[in-house]
């Protein structure tokens, strides 16, 4: 059975061929630790890290490549900010569209009595009243955290508008780009012009890199106010017993995932060579095809914004009297169609959408998804829903 992969919101697959080649080449020909020696292999590994940093700075519009902090994943990046920037007594404003990578560290700090927390009202279509942001602000409010796009409904939130107002109010801003970096051609320089303090990203989704890669774009001012999340060897200032303050070393303790970063650099080159506009165009075409097919299907209800609203490729659906988990299981077993069911680590988004606790069935096409695969997936869903109804 030929499988159809529609779970790109979790991780993109397949990867560009260059990603696999770059990772294998590093393991076969270099293998050394960057910054931990002066020999040729260590220097070659360091050049790979530098190249990835340059490509990421170009993508996100960072003024200095040292503003690019390389991490294990976006969860690492978000925890770095939440646990390193916030202080006792701070107040945070966020949204109900956040992933547990934001919600859990925030609620851990709240449980300890270290911070207070409020949620900014945003409709399922992305409408937000900026006066609500002002209403929620307190003297101790320090940070606004916004998910650029929901991993449940695909809604793309108005991060530029929110960031602009937040900066006017004197708040730091953290943007979670897990669902938008790479697959959606956003003009990141808009956030740079607004001096957004933190942009967190992951390598293994829209950027098409390997798992275990990610990072953070951090402003110099925010970096000076953020404590290291992990401390240890950096290959720099080894005589000092405290973590160096210079970037990126302040936040990059320990051995880097250089094979993964080599793969990420290759993925970023693929994005450049293919063109982000072209990648976004293809993904949108597949999303529109999938959306219209599901929209016309009896017994299937699409959750979240329509095609006329700002959105990404993630499409969540529910079924009349059929458990989404049962549909996901049968699609995979009987038809080879890979999706994801459940709460997607974002329970508050499901509560806002009215799909808690059963959750939804989530489809997420990617750049390598073909028109034929979408048609075959739609036929499978229609046949299966008819059979289970």
C-alpha cells in the first residue's frame, strides 16, 4: 500500500534530498566538535554552524548572526525565554491558541506563585480587539507571548498588529513560529522593524530540516535581561567559572547537534533555491484542494477559519457521532493515510473551538504533497465516513 503523509504540522516529511546527504557527509567526513579544538575537522564543523547561523539570520532578518541562538527544538527555545527572562512577580499575557511548550512552563511558574497570567481574547477567525490588550495590562506586565499560527485550526494570528501595540505599551514580545517558519512566506523583517524581542523557531517542520534542531532570534537588549537556561562548556572563556555573557555562547552550552545543524543548513539552502514564494504557493494550493474537498463531504465539519481568513495548511475536522481517533486509526490501517487525532498538545485551543475533550482529526499537507495524494486522501475519508456512519 502506498502511504500518504499528511502530518506535516507535527514534522515535515519527506525531507529534501540535500538534508540527508549533508547529515551523512558530516558523520562520514568530519565528525568533530565545533569550537572544541583547533584542528581541521573541528574548524570544518564550526563553519557548518556559522553557515546555518548566517542562513537563519537571512531568513528572519536578524541584524547580527550572533542573535541566532541554536537549540534542540522550539520547546527548548520557549523554555529558555520563559524561565530565563521572567522574574518573580511578573505578569504575562498570552492566548488560548498556545501549544503546551508555552502553557506548561507558564503554568509551572504560576503554580509556584512566581508569575500571574491572562489570556487575550481572539476569535476562531482571528479577530482581536487591541483594547483588550490594554485592559489586561498591569504595571507588572512584562511579556506578551503569541503563537503565529494555531497547530489545531491553522488560524494565523495577527502578530504584527499585536506586536506593534505591545511595543507601544512597553511589553516584550515572544513569537512562536513553529507552524509558520518556512511553509508560509511571512516577511520576518516586519517583526525586526518592530524590535520584537524573541522569535522562536523549530527546524523540523516548515524549515524542512531534521528533528532535534531549532533556535531563537533574540534582541541584544532582551539577551542582556535573560538568564541562561543551561550552563556549561562553550569553547570560549574557559578560564571563567560563570557562563560567558557574549552571544551566542551565553545560551549555547554543551555540544551542538552538528549533524542536525548540517541538515538544517541544507534545508535552508533548499528553501532559498526553490523560493519561499513558490513553496508557499504549492502548500496553499494543496490546502485549498483539501479544504474544498472536506467542505463538500457529508458528515464532516471543518473546525476553524475558512479559506478567506489568514491560515496555514493545518485543517482540523470532526465527524457526526464518529470518534476522530477511530477515523485516524482506520485511515492509516486501511488506506495508508497518515494524519493526527486528539488534542495536539493544545487543550485550550480545543476548548475555545468547542472540540474538547475528544479533539479533532488533523490534516496538514506539505510542499511534497501531490494533487493525486490529496484526491486519494479525500476519497479515503469519504469512503470511511460512509462506512462508519
